[in-house]
């Protein structure tokens, strides 16, 4: 469960559902007020004479709408936990809600069910509310509330089945392509491009709604379409960029990028250490104790900054970074694990060790960066 002290600034914890904290951002109150003002005239038509209470009823409609979003997100959290994934808080915000699943899906099947359960839950709740609305035939505000519950869930369910990221339907499409191609990145990129297309459709919607619905768009239509389009485009673009980055990671291998290294005593003159390294065609220098235990890696930046005429009078240890925790890595590291190891202890050079503890070579961060930039995007 998430630490309440680490929740985003401006958010309020309402409680817990499906094992996750429920947070509401300050932006939710803004949209709730806008919905209350928007719905108030309809409330007045249903129950004339309410006065200011019509805005309270409009606010209640906003709560019903976001209650539907909360049920939708709780379904995601429940199924994700069922499959063994850690789940953080559920956050309700301006454009809906989000469940923080703190790990990537391991299998297409997991991705599919975690994604699709939200829209399916919304459609079931909407269908049940619609059934009550038709069978019981309530009147007044109760009729409006049940109709709102039905409409909100059906809309949330159907819109989230649009097969483009960052919507749930995009994750469903991603899982299907992932399962068919055995390539998660192909699925993500395809669903991301559909998400971008959906963003463009939403952006253009106010310009065509008069022809399709015989309704003149107002300022609110344009504002909502721009906000939703920006949300879809940014989410889809982030998913595409992240997938391309992850697709390039498996080709990053510490063993393949390692520089041949030369071991020298710490007190050897620097000029002599450089001469021996050049003679051995080594791209790095490691200082060792008299018993051969590595104690430091020569900093390439510090070496290049040292004038040649000073090197004969300096010990190699003068331009060496001591092997602190995190500066020795397994030579077999690759991909995302390699990036995580480097990020944990930032340095220009790392000593690579074989499983038996022997030195394999030195990994330069500059070489990792260069190798990543050479990957196709």
C-alpha cells in the first residue's frame, strides 16, 4: 500500500478500495463545480423551485460520475493484485482516474485482463442501472440520478474501449498484438499510434458535431475537446517513446561494451601506466594492491586533464577513483538491469567483474550513451 506521506501535493485521501488508497486531486473539485453548474438547469427542469439546491444536486451528479470512474479503477486494481502485481493509489483527477500499477505486465494475458476489466465493469454497472431505470420507472431527481449512473458508466465503458493508448482499449490492442507477435514493443507502438489518431478525432469533433448532431458547438465543447485531445496525444506519445527506449535496451550489453583494461600498482608513475596501456592496446587502467586486488579505476577525464609533462612525476592513484560500493558491476549485465545499475551510482567508469570475481574490463558511461544513440528509433 502506498505511503500517504508520499502522495502527490494537493491530493486528498478519501479512503481505501480494493487495497489501494483513493486520492482526489484539487483539479477534481474544479471539474465537479463545472459539472454542477452545467447540470443545474436540467435539475431545475426536473424539480422546479429548488433555488440554490439545484447546484448541490448538480454536484451530486458529479459525485455519481466519478463514483463510476472509481468503480472502474477499482476493478483494475483488484485484477492486477490477483495476478500478483503491486498496486499503488487510485487517483481521481480532472479527466477521470488512474490506477498506479507498479510493475509492467509479464504476459499478454495479464495485460489483457487487467486492461479490459475496467471497461467491462463500467458496462455491467451501466447496464444494471439502465435496467432499473426502465423497469422501476422512477420519477424526479431519482430518475435523473439513475439515468445519470447508467449513462456515465456506459459512456466510461465504451470510450475506454477505444483501441488507443493511454485508454484501456489501447492496452487491450497492445496485448493482442503482443500475443500475436511475441513483441510487446510492437503492440505498444501500434496502440500508441491509434491513440494519436483518436486525439486528432477528438480535436476535430467540435467542427463536425453540428453536421452530425445538428447542434452548434459552444466554448465548453472546444475546451473539453482540446483538453481530452492533449491528454490522449501526450499519453500515446509517452507510451511510444518509452517503448522505443525499452526496445533498444536489450542490445546494450556490459560485456560487449567493455574496454580492455590494464592492471597497475597504485604508486606506478602515471606516464608509465599510460605507456603500458597503449602498448597493450587497453582502453582503461585499474589500480591494484600488491596482491592484485582492484582498488580503483583511472578517470579518463582526470587523465586527459593532466598535462603530459606532469605525468612522470605523478602516481597513477592521483587520477583514480576508488572502488566504492556500486562502482563494480557484473560483466553479464545488459538491458534495463544495466541501466538501473548505472543509474543507482552515477559514475564515468565502472569495473566489470566475472562471476568468479576476476576483472573482465571497464565500462565507460560514455560508451553506453553512444551505443544507445546508435539504436534505431
